[in-house]
C-alpha cells in the first residue's frame, strides 16, 4: 500500500514537540502538527507487506485492538483521498482523535518496518485524519433511521461507555449514560492531563452523541443516587463500564503523612482546576489543594499514570522530580526476532520524563518519613533480580510531596458492587486484582440483563482496549435485544 518504494525513499518522521522549557509553562497540548504533504509522505511509507500485522488479530494481543484498517487508510491519504480515509478510520474506531493522541501505538510495534526500527508513523497519520475530519465538518450526528423501542442504560462515561453508547444509539436503541462526575468522559476527562489531550475533544464528541439521541445524566452515582436494581427494572439492558478505580495499596509505613497521596486524586484535582471546575471531585476528593510549586517530588511507579504525575508536577513548578521504578532498566533495543510483532520491553522515555525527571530503576520504596506529620523524605533500597530489597543498600530521598502510582486493583468498592453483592461474580488475577466476570463473546455478567465492558471487566488497560470492548459489548447487547445485529464485531 502507499507508494511502492516509499519505505525505501522516505525516512520516518513524526510530529515534533514544543521545547520542554516552553511546554512546562502551560497545560495545553504541545505537539506541533505536521503539514498535510508531510503526513501524505509518511502514509506513503506503508509497504505492501503481505500480512499487515498492524491490523491486529482477533485476540488483540498484537497490533491494533480495534483492528483499524491501517494500510487502507494510509493508501488513501497518500492518494489525497482524505474523506474516504476518514470514513475508513471511523468504521473501526469511534474516537481516533483520542487514540491518535494517547494510545502507545501497538500498531507501530507490529509494523513490518519496525524490524528496522523505522515503523510507519501510524499514530501521527491517525491523529491527522481525525483532526481533518472535524476541520472538514465531516463529524455529524449519525441518527438511526429506525428506532427499536429498546432502552439501554450505561454506567460510566469513560471510553468504553462512550463507544458502546454511540454504537447502540446508531443501532436505534434509546441510550442513557449515567456519570458520577459533573461532566461526561470519566478518567478520559479527569485522569488524563490536558497537556496530553485537551478536553474540548471530548466535548465535541459528546455533542455529536447527543445529536444521535444519547442522553447523559451527570452527577448521578449508580448504587447511591439510583439503585442498580431500579436500572435493571427500567431498562432492557444495563452495561457496567465503571473502570478500574481502586488504587493498589502498597501498605507502606508513613503513607498517612501529609504530602503523600495516591496519584489519581492528584491528577483529577489538577484537571478540574484547569477546566475551571470545583477542585473537589465526587469520586476522587482530596481535603488538600495540592501544588508542587517549589517542592521536591517523588513519584513511586513506572507506568503512564506515574509519568502523568511527573508532567503535572513540572507544570506546577516542582524544583525536582524523581521517579522510582522497581523494575530493572530495560534494554535500549529489544530482540526483534524474539519479540516482534508483540509489544517489546525496552527503554521508553515519555514526554514528561524528558522534561527533566530523574529516573531510578531497581529501587524499592520502603516507606515515608516525616516530622510533625509532614513528609520530609522517602526511604528506598536497591533490589535484587527477585525485586527483594538488598540489605545495606538503603538510601533516603528528600521529598516534600510523594505520589503513589502503582496501578489499580479493580472496580470501585462503593456503588454498584456493594448493592449486587455475591450476585455479581468477580475474578482475581495473579496479582490479586479483581474484575467483573464476563466473557468476550457476549459480555454478560452473572446478573441477568447486566453486561460489563472496559477496565471493570479486563482490568486496567489502554483507551484503545476500552473502545474495542465498548464496541463489542454494544454488538452483544444489540444481538440479545434484537436477535440479530448489523453492528461490527
């Protein structure tokens, strides 16, 4: 696909960033978009590789979890057929402007050209297509020609809930989305910093979906303001997309000190601050108004949430940010023949880490110390290959703020779970994380009429996985309600 010899003639190029010294002064997006001719040149690099691993397989273990038809829309972009490319992209992905910004791009890992460390700039082309779609006015409500008379309630308005809601509305069902927070979007809105994705992108999709007949009920917590059993009585089907919200508790001494916080409430508070909303979140409330201005910050954890804390702290004016990762430092380059086309373990530097963070690998956090109830330092230790602390290797990091970003152990313990109790079967993984039991065939839980999708079902994962699950759950619901479904699988 693309230009036959494009991958031989054209070097890989991706969108550039504002300099770190400039971008840490604001919370806006800082990617510098490429010109249309530059995007077309990158699309031309897509080769006719025979088996397009970038598509992904049914399992989603490699390539694109939503099975984007990447070579097809790359070829269309190269040919200048932007509207056809946009239509193709949206046939598999409801929100490419989200994934084009915040997806880690497993498609690029699976690209055949990644065998030479020069994959096609798929993510860059995807974002360009999504933004072009709005620029051309092509994103309009797609109103169902026939209404089914069936009603579906969706609990949670994160990416899984949004994708399912849009698909079900387009199938002709009445859809009501219940969101606990004051605005729709879930952690897509409140958990992801604005410098990675500005929230007007969510607002314009919400407007499209409202035009398609989706009704959003914000500030309503299911299991508290409205009983789950009432939803099950009033609707033909209920889809639970509550996410994985319970922070993993490391049970470290000193976690109760002032200055030690879980990562997500910190990020949510700053996002609400940027949006001009009340800082107090309903689900992620903090008694304190946190600022890293002039402070030494330690972030415990090596994942995306930890990286978001790093970038947020720098923008608030932190004088020093140290990120602790218990894992060994990954190699600079993976063993291609042993790993490709799957996601590889190799050193990756996020835009936030590149802003000046100090990264410590193979370091365990032993606890937090302080004076008069206030954090003053973090006690650390080197670890061995089993991730066990090495005696005599202890050291101290001076800190005024510490954020714990060790992932999530399952859905929120309030709301839906307590009401349904043992009726809703849960499962645990090897790390003890819980999720709602529902298979990928019909997404049906152990409770009649109740379905589950997204992180609440599979555990914490990527936005693109949530979109995939929302779309597939929508088809499963449509199939159960109508006996047949035209929604894509």
